[in-house]
C-alpha cells in the first residue's frame, strides 16, 4: 500500500494505492482525493 499527499493552502490532497494478488489474479485499487475508486485487474 502506498500513499501520497500535498498541501495546497489549507487543503491536504492525497491518494492511496494498493495492489492485491491472489492465485493468478492481480487487482490494483486507487482512491483519489475526491474519494473516487479506480480498479484495474489482470489475470
């Protein structure tokens, strides 16, 4: 799991990323500052 953030004035903007692996399946999960969830995967 990784995270990054930056201050812009009084705002703190951040992203969180993780990668899940099980058997032959890998899934990337990213959550951005606006709480949007992005998923990607491959077999």
